[in-house]
C-alpha cells in the first residue's frame, strides 16, 4: 500500500574559529566540542552571538534566516529545565509536554499533536547536529549548553525531512585541549521539595592534543497534585542525566570527538483532570430550546451528548458533580486534586546516545563525518481517564533504536563562495506493545503490537555567493528517499498489561503489513543585502516537508489503519536585522507567508468496542492551510547595568480547505491547533555593584500567549484561555579567588496563574482530558563557576 546567505564576518575577529558541534545526547541531549568558541555569554560587542545554523560559524546578525538564539547566559538566568520552559523566551515557539512525555513543538502554528512514539515531527530536534527521531527524547533536559538556536520556517536543505516548521539546535559545551580545569556546580531547592542539582567539569588531558568534559543533572520533586482516590501525591519527578566527551587532536588538521550520554527517568505518570461533558446537576439541561437532558444512572434515557450546551459562549470551564459513563464523580474544583484509580502509575525512560565525529581540514575545504546510535526504552502505566472510575487504563512499552550517518564537505575561509555538499542516512527500528483496558475487570483488554521501520537517504547541497561585498545569493536543495515498513496486529488478551500478560483470546486487527516509499525534494533560495556591518535585509523562498506514515495509536478496526501522506510547506519570508549604538541595541523584524498543503492532523474518532463506546486515534491529511504573520525581537543593553529584551509574534493560521474525510465535518476557516495569534515576552536583568567583587542582580520575565485551540473543531471545550506568566529572581554575585559564586532566590509563575495547557477529546467515553500548568513555585539556589 503506497503512503501517500556574504559580507565578511569582521565582527568575528576575536572568536576562535572552527566550532562545529557533535552529538551525543541525553535522552535527546547529545554533545560535541572542539576548542571552545567564544561563549555567547561573552561577546566581543554587545549582542553578538555565534550560530551554526548553516553548518558554519556565523554571527547571528549576518545569517539571512529567522533565528532566535538563547545564549549561555540567558539559559543560566532563565533556569529552563526542558524545552517547555525554553518556549517562554522565543516568539512563536509553543512547546507542550504533558501526560505521555512527548514534546509537542510548534513554530508559527506548524507542529504535531500526535503523542504516539512513531510520529514524525514538523519541527526537527538536533543536539550538536545529531537528529533526534524519538518524540520522547525531544523533551530533553537542558544543562551545560553553549546556546540553543531556534530556526523558524522550513529547513529542508541542510536539515532535511520533518523540519517543515523549523528546527531546534541544542549546542552543548565542548571539551578544550588548552587552558585550565573549568566547570560549574549548582544546587537549587524549591517548593514541592524540588532538588535540582547540576554540574560540569572540563580539562585538557594533553596540551593541544586531548581534552575531556563531563556533565550531569539531577531533578527530583514531589508531586504537584494529590490523588484523592488513594490519598497519595502524584505527578512527581525523578530524573537524572549525564554525558561525557573526549576530544582528540592528533594533528592540527584532524579532530576526533567521541561522546556518550544517558537519561534515566523513574516517576509516576503525570495526571490531568477528567472533565466530564455531561451535566448531571441539570444546571443547563432545561435551557429553552436546548433539547438536551443529562445521561446518567438517574436518567438513562438522556441525550448522549450535551456538549452543545457546554460549548456555548458563557458556559463555565468546569462543572461540579460530574459523572462519566463509569458512574464515578469528581466534585472537587481544584485541578490539582484528582481521583486516579489506577494503582501503579509509572513513567520510566532509559535513553542512551553515542556519537562519533571526525573533522579533517583539507585546506580550502573541511571533510566532516558524524555517526550516532540512539537507544530508548520506555514504559508507562496510565490512568487514561483521570477519574475515580476504571473507564480506561493504558500500558505502553517500547524500544526505539536509530542510527544516523552524515558526511559533508564545506568550504573554509572568508572568500566569496560558501558551499556545503553532503549525504545523510537514517535507520530507525521501533518495536511497541500497548495494552488498552476498558472498564477494568468488568470489561476487556486489547493488546496492540506494532513494528515501525524507517530508512531515509538524502543528498544535499547549498551554495552562497557574494555577488558584491553587499549582495549575497544563496541556493540549496535536498533530495530524500524515505522508505517505511509497518506491521501491526491487535488482539483481545487475557492479560491486562506488560506486567500482567496473558494469552491472546481473539483478534481485533489481523496481522497487517503496510509499506511506503516517498521521493521528495526540498530546498531554499535566498537573497540578502548588507547596507553596512550593522544593517541587512533578506528575502527567501523555501520548501520543506514532513514524511507520511501510519498512526501508531490504539486502533480497533482494520479500516482505521489508513496511511497518511507527506505534508508540504512553501514559505515566503522577508526580514531585516539591524544593530545600533555599537551593537548595544539589536532590532530584528521579519514577515512570513506559508502555502501549506496536505498538512497532517491528529484526530480522535468515535469507535465501538463490542457495544462499548470509545475513541480511536488517527492522523489524516487536511487539504490546505494558510499561515502568515510577523515577528519582532529587540535586545538592548542600557549602560553597564540594565539589559532589556522584547519578543513579539503575530500568527494567522487557518485551515483553508479541510473537510474531514470520514465524518464529513467542514473545518475550513478554523484555526490550526496550538497556534496562538499573539505570543509576547519581555524581560530585564539589572545588575548593580556593591563592592569591587560583589554585584546584586534583579531579574524578571513576563510572557503572554493569546487564546488558542487544541482540536481542529475549534469548539469552546477545546479553547485554551490566554495566559500571562511572571517569573522573578534576585541574586548576589561575588568572586572568591578565581571562583564565581552566585546566591539566588527565585519564583516561577509568581501570581499563581493556573489554567489548562492541553485538552484531549475522549468524548465517546464521556469526558475530555485536561492538563494544567504548574502552580507557583519558589526556591533558592547556590552556584559556583570556575
């Protein structure tokens, strides 16, 4: 079955050139390092950050791509733990990671809501140039990084498949073969008994010949919620990550980096709230002309779906006295008190990443080879209805293995020609077993087993040429062959989970084999003009795609096992990057328009399980969508004490032509999921000296997201209200001998603004799943840097 940019970089004069980074991730956090490039924290002039978005070292302000870059110092200030925290600092970046720990990354309204392991993302995640295929690993912890680059728009030339929305580049700190021992250590204690400890140390082993760096992070926290069913805390965190890197430079022209990293997580499964859609207290049942009466034990003849009343304007977010099809009730309005009846909530991740990189300087070109092997083992027990009823429970268990190899040639020096030519290979094998239990011991269990294999091969190239010292033209292309093999079988089983297996006693979906082979081209054409070293304008057209496949979710009818096609985006963009006042002020402005075809939409569909109502998950293709908007980023250093930053994004994202192929619903004109119209953030850092060796620092960040939807229907029930969050911190910074010491108190979400961050429709079971953000947290931190 077939499934369907160069003005010479004078501003780099104090930078150590030759920093291409490698990968070895922690659950997603690989690592590479050559000799340390100048830290983004210590620019030659205010506002200078070096990025490698085009596979070479360039000043952020000289690259004709819309990029947001978070420097080492910014990361230290904002204390992000994972990609969800990062999104608060970048306009038009929206990251969710709730329930099953899959990172849902959206840039400019383009992303993926599918939480199944075999899903392909629209925004690629790279750690030191290693592609992270697993969506669970993409929610990586953030520690010991040089910077994070957020590339916006299709990146189909140098990055390839599954970057139709953009790419996240995590660049770790590298070993050095010169200098002294260096590193840091920090410990933080906060609300919910949170203990966040991290550190790193690097040193040369042989002067100019070998260096090593090791880093780690540990994050342990009690639960932020309380399970009223068994009087136990839930939604805890227990995570550890570590990585080590060895850099060898046997000659001046050869460097070799070997790295390995791991991530270990053993926590309970984060819970949301099961919000029932039936109003059992008759608060709305007798509204004139409603035609709706509740369906519960006292009124078995009631209407099966009263959601139209619930979704009407003015309806409350939560209704007291809720009853699901299982007969239980959740009358507590507190979103952090939930009756999860499943006794063994578990969420375990075991990740290992190894990478090997070789750079060989041939003179006018450099030959680079990057190999990686990634292993992931995942297990979870989930109360999928998040109520006191035993309606739906789920066990997931999979192993995910991938191997990547990239080889490329890139030109050296500051001549008028900048070229990259290479080839890429990916092999991924995913083996998954899911147990889907309905109505506990009174119902039945379905065991889903599937194997998903992917092989990608691509050749790519990009050439930039300085027509004059001011005008540069860049063109690139990539040809990808992607082959997928998928096998699935679903059976009724006497077991209830991986921990409690049993024999198969019936067939739901017989053994089914599907395959696909896509041959796709992507590319980019850009023109940039530099008026001087502080002002440029650029325009580009780019084409990116996200591969097709088969849904790995719970399906219970062979007819639902329908492949989906690749999606394509053609993006048009114009922008300007300017620096003022000796680069103490930078102002970047861009505008974009996307022609979006065959976009993949993750949906829940009603299903029938031997007379029991339920839902199945599917990814389908919408015909067309339209996305356009503008972005503004401003960074100002005012005197020696104050730094201000402002980021703002406006996005108009609508389905242009989308009629559901099964239900027949017309969603044309509706807003794309997880695409807020406005995304605004601002922050400040004020530092004042109190002595020759001691400073006091005050910091604040405010972020705002406008209302958006989590379902293509755009029903009120799936509307996420607008959200404003405020984070504050105060610190004392001092220096003892050659060691920097920092004492800090901090608060996140200081005004305790709690609201939904994700809503999943399971209406056939009588409820929607609602997840909330963390409440206010606060604590203290001590850090040393040497």
